[in-house]
């Protein structure tokens, strides 16, 4: 097959490389000339993805992968077009389809009779058929379902292991008609070597992704609610959740200081503001975003107030070992702490000081360790797990926002250990000496 992948981001590049590795001819399309140039040099524009550098290099070397900024020309010579460009949120938490619609217009200008178009980016239900399909029809003069096939297939991958997930997760596909569904399913089986799971239509496929992500968000919100209750009762919520999950019908996630990334904090809004009202999904969003304020409250208690305090956030990335800041809880933590009067520093080994500053945050260097009052572990990067928190002058407390640190190690360094939903004892540096002690 000849394949055009529109959008060489965190999913588009691995998908293009995977299809090319299976002998298909792939043209990757992107509006960023630096991304196009990198791929044509045999370099992956996406860092931190296992096996992707090698896959891109091999695909370009073998002549199965090239990149271009001319989407229309690439589509003109393609049998299958897969569109994976970002859909963001407006300030009102509505889906911002501007980039997706621009991509659809570029695809329409080159669309040929007999082609298959698949949208992969998570969309509000009905968008493939009712909004993007008409754009393709107007720009091409062709009729969806009669002259070209049209389907939706949600991306179902985890950053850091996208190539592996592309070849193992069932690929959900739903078209605007039965023929489009069947053709899309066959395409993914051939291009990725992954099993296809056909659903009755594009709307069901779109809804399945929203259901998947909203479930995760609600589950995390439930864990966070339990953590707050456990905290008030002096219960260790992690032990309680582990015990509950020993029952096969219990699958409670873990609490933390916030939910980040491209999907979970974003896509439930497509359900809430699309097919809503969805009060449980809305409450989950409010609960999870509210954990930053709870973290600030805990630190305020531990430090006898936050005004004038200096707090270091470890991790700009939304999760450990992945260079992705999108909707990171670091931003909500920064806002909550600053509103309470604290000075906030941010460190992340994956980001330069310039990259941190460009996002409105104050960068910090750890060499030498800065003087500060407390630390919040926001992203569980490997290097943070064994950090000597006693090396930070003046540090009185560490809030383990991801429940990955050893309480014993933190307290052995003379620093108070805090976590949401766990017993938060006194500062070791303020403990009274035993009777008769010096």
C-alpha cells in the first residue's frame, strides 16, 4: 500500500515507521519543516520512544519512508490517509478542531477516488461523519461512502512504548458505512500487524475512546476522594486500595497530585460538553484538578503557612521519564502555591532552563542544591527516586505526589515525609529526644 500519515507527532511517527517496516510505502506529512527535515535525515523527531530511532532510520534507509510538508501532494498518491493531528481545548473546555479541520482541507485538495481516509485523534462523537466528512467532500468533489471510504480509529498507546502498543493493542475501527469499517480493519491488520476490533459505526468508535479515558479519570478521582477520606481517618490509603484490589471486581487506581497528559485531562470534556450533561465526569475533572490545592494545603500545614516559603517542584513532565509537559500537574501546583504566597521553583532533567521558563515557570538547578522550605515530587523520574533530600538546605518536608519514595529514606535524611492519603507524621527535625537523651 501507499500510505500518507498526516501529523508526525508522538503517534504519527511511530505509526508511519511501523507501517514502513512492514514493507508499505509511507509519506509522512507535517507543517513543521524541522520535523520533515529530521525524518528525511533518518532521525526520529520524537524522543524517548523505545525503538523509534532505529525504526525511522531503517525505514528511511530502505526507501519506505519519506516526509514532506506538502500534504495535498502526498495524499494525491496515497491509497490510505491516516490523520493524526492535535485536538486541543479552548478556554471554555470545548474541542478546538482548528488544526484538524485545516488538515482535512489539505487532505481534501488531493483526495482521489477509491482512497480510504481514517481519523485517529480523539474526537467528539459525530465529528468524523458530520464535520470532517463534509470538509473532505467539499474540497474533493467526491462523496464519502460512494467515492472514498471514511472511518475513525482511536489511538490507544502509552507514551514511551508506542511502537509496541501499535502492534499489540486491538485497533478499534468504525466507519461511516460497513464497507469503510471493513476496509479500515483490513488496513490496520496489514499495516500494523495488530488485531482489529470492528464496531458498528464511526460514532461508536469515537465514543469508545471517550469512555476509555473518562473511566480512567473517574477512577483516579475516586482514588483521590478515598485518599482524602483516609487522610482524615488516619488510614494509609495505598494499603487499603491494595487490599481492596485483591477482590477481582475491584480495580481502584492510585491517588496523586494531579492528572496530566494529552488525553485524560482533555478528552472527557468532549463527552461532558458534547453529549452531556455528564455530572460524574465533570466532578472527576474538578476533583483531579483540585488535588493541587490539597497539596498546597498539606504543605501549608507542615510549614506553618506558605507566604514567603520557597517550594521546589520536581518534574515538569506530566509523568515520569517522558518529555511531555502537556496539562502537567506542575502548572496547577505552581498556581496553587503561588496563590498561597510561596515562591515556586521547577526542576526537570528532561527540560532545559529555557524550556521551563518559556512555560511561565521559574527553573531551578540542583547543583548545588538550592535553599528551600519544601519539595513536591510531581513526576516520578528515575533520578528522583533515590535523591538525598537532606542535601537541600532548609528543607523541612517532601510531599511525595506519586507515592514512589521511601518514607524511611526521606525521614532518615531528617526531612518530614508527606503524601496524600497516608499518615503524615511530625517533622523528624522537630522530634523530642527520648528521656535521658542529649
